[in-house]
């Protein structure tokens, strides 16, 4: 069967040698860490050979490569990057040794002054002894603690590349010197580099910002302000479907839905602690009726006030409340990125108020719900992290032990593997973080389960225990998507804009070959819409080839071509993005197949 133009089969192809290659992060491989750290030094040496006036600053590894920041009089060009890469290859082929040397502060300062490197002097001032540097051959060195390979012959000249040049600031301070940052990547084998480049190209093809514009899903309008999302009809339809599925899943899991205000008196934020600890991320206050209000950066205090509005009994617990609540946080202009970092976004927040002995059961239920919801959007590979009590914390030891053990036992019940971040929890409670893996192997932080001993104490939350005493409830913060906007962006990139049938904003498009078949198209449209299928008619009057191209550019799951023959037969000739040409089918078959595909998440449209 011939695939439809623009179908999923059109994605860039990998060679058979690169398929199935695992690409480790630097933090997951001690060998890659040495390779990438060493490559950054090789790059710096090459730059200073070719550009003697360039001064080096810092050159760390990243999770997929390395970078170095330079102060150079002239901007680096693409031609310069090619020359730098060629020089790096020469350095590697000379089999130069990396040598670690321990020096006194005075000796380090003497060496730096001889080089005329003021940035290194500032770095030296912040170092504690012993002070170490690494030499590369006889002509280049830098302050460094390592680790590195022992010789450049351990670096593969066919397994690295220089990727881009970007602006940066010394020490990340916009008021300090403007620098140039050269990014590179390095791997153990050329095959790994090829796979990395494939995934990088795939990431560009899947960029949610481009797809959001091409598919008319959303926009961010400068006239309204940075980081504020405008949902267009097609994107809004997908968002509504996500929200409806989310709400139904929560009702079935014993949650009730809340709606809370977008602003609150400034004293609420003082009581919650947000004004002290989160003020830089909050928008400024507004004066209304001689009271100061601020936009909410989080929903938690509103759920706390709802709990506090009545005296609760232990018989009522656990209480599970969820909200799709829009919050507002200040983000610096340089960090905003499409839907991933915005200033106004909707959190799928939920809070559970429970007894200490209910923690394990409630957390397990959250893990099950998380898996159910994420898998509906085709995210089935997870990375789990458990963060435990830090040195500075509140709450007594017994409560921390019960809470941490509850998280561990729930993960054990779920039979999910996890890593422990000792001391990485918040000062007010331990937490579980869940990352999802997308179609090209990237991981994204989404879900969080955070236990909280702080807000119940600050707001003096109580319940009447079985013995008649007043006790503090355990509060569990919980988000599955994290934010609807960010999850939407991740989801768009995961499916490259090819939404599964149940989520597609437009599921079927009818393509009339002539105006004479429009009355039949109207009848078919009515039947499909009455069956709950999102269907449109292309009324542009364009030639059939263009109608099909437009439908496939819009990534419509099913195109139904209707000419005189199809109208007489009472059917349509179908083209599927997944399965190509499906031939002539009857109206009854079309409606039945669409209804079946629409009633279950991730179901294929099958004839």
C-alpha cells in the first residue's frame, strides 16, 4: 500500500548502523565526561592558536557536549568554526598529553599574569587550595580540576563537531563583559555522532514553535506582552480535549474539582511564605480599595484556604482536590521559550490532605493515575527520582521518616525503579519527580509528588482525630503535566504535530472534486458531526492535488476525496496519514471506523 504524501514515513531516515544506538548523557558516563571536558580544552587551544587575542574564561562539559566562553575582539563566523574544527583535528592527531599539576596560589597567579588572562585571575580568586591546572602538550594550560583523558589519541577526530556560536555574559551577569560561547559535541564513535545529529535534526523538525505556527495552534503576540499564550481555535480544541480527559480521569480517581481566584491579598502570600521566598518570580502588587493584591504564582494557598473554611474530621480524610489553575510568574526575557517557559500558564494542580498512615496508599494512587494519564498521550518510559530530607528542614524526625517511607513503599508497590537524591528534598518535605522520554530519546521533567509539612503549619490546618484532639494533616502537592502549556509543547514535539486521531483538532476533511458533489458532502459532514467526529469540508474550489497537499500540510489524519463516482456509490475515497490510500469505503464504514478510533486514546483509524 503506498504511503500518503507527508505521512509519518516521511521522517528523516537513519542508516542501519545508527538505528538502536543509545546516547548517554555526560552525567551517565565517566568516559564521555573525560572526552567532552578534554575536547573543550582542545577547542580553547585551537582558538588561541588561530586567534591570539582571544581570552579564555570557562569551558565546562554539558550533557551532550561542551562549550567554552571567549572574549575575542571580532565575532566568530561559520568560516571560523570550520577553521577551529580543522585545527582541533590537527591537535588531536599530534597525540598530546594531558597532565595535572598542583601549584601554589602565587605560582598560578604568576603564570596567569604572564599570559595576560584577567578572567583567569578572577577565577583564581574564587578557588580554594590545592590549586590544580591541566597542561595540553607544552604550549597550553588552564586552571582545572579535571578529569581528562591522558592523551589526545583517546579522542576520535571523526566523532566530534562544533555546533554554534552564541552570546553570553561573564559570570552570567548582564552588567559584565559580553562573551562568545562556542558549543560543541563529542562522542566515542562516529556512529554515535551520526545518531546525535539525526536526533538534533529531528528536534528541529519537531520544534513546537514552528509547528504551532504552521498548524495554527497558538501564538505569542508581542503587542500583548512576552510569555503570554494565545490559543487559536485548533490549539484550543486540542487543549479542551486534554482538559476533558484529565477531569474525567480525576473524577474516576476520587478527586473533586476546584476553581480559585487569580489574585489574592498580599497578606496571603506573606502567610504562605511566597513573598519571602518567591518574591522575585511574582509580579508586583496592585492597589485595589486600599488593599494590596498580587497575581498568584501558585494555587496551593487557595486550596489551603478552602480546606480551612470548615473544621475537618479524620473521617473525611483523605480529601483530594484538583484544579486547572492559571498562575503568573515573572520570567526573564532571555529564558522564555515558546510554550516551555512562559509568564502565564495553567498548572494541573492537585492537593491531597491525608493522615500519616494514608501516605503510602495515596502516593501509590497518584503514581497509578500519573501512568494512566501520561500513557494516554503515548509517554510510557519514565525516569524516577526520590529526593530526601536536606540538612536544613522543618518537621520532626518521626514525620519525615513516615513520609519518606511512604514514598519508598509506594514506589516499591508500583515496582518502578528510581534513583535517590540524598538531601535533595525541599526543606518542608520529600518528593518524587518523574521525567518522561519522548520519541527521540529526550527526557522532560513533568510530574511531581511533593509532601509538605510547611503550609499546614503556617496556616494552622487541623482535623479532629479519633481521640478528639486537633492534629495537623499531611499535605501532598501533586502535578502530572506540570503545566498544560509546557506539556502541550512536549506533546507536539513528541508526535511532530501528527496528533493521534482522538486528539486531532480536525479528524476528517472532506475534499469535493467539483461543486456538484457539495450537497452530498454536506450530508456526510452532518452524519460525521452527529457521531462526534470533528469534520470539515474544504470549500476552496482548488484542484484535487492542491486539496490533498493542503490537507497533508495541515496533518489531517484522514482525507476523504469525493467525486461523482463516490457520491453515487454513497461513500468516499480515503487517504490516511498512517496507512496511505485506503480506497473507496461506504459512509457507514467511514462513520463506524471514525467512531471506534475516537472513543479510545491512541487508537488507530482502521478500515
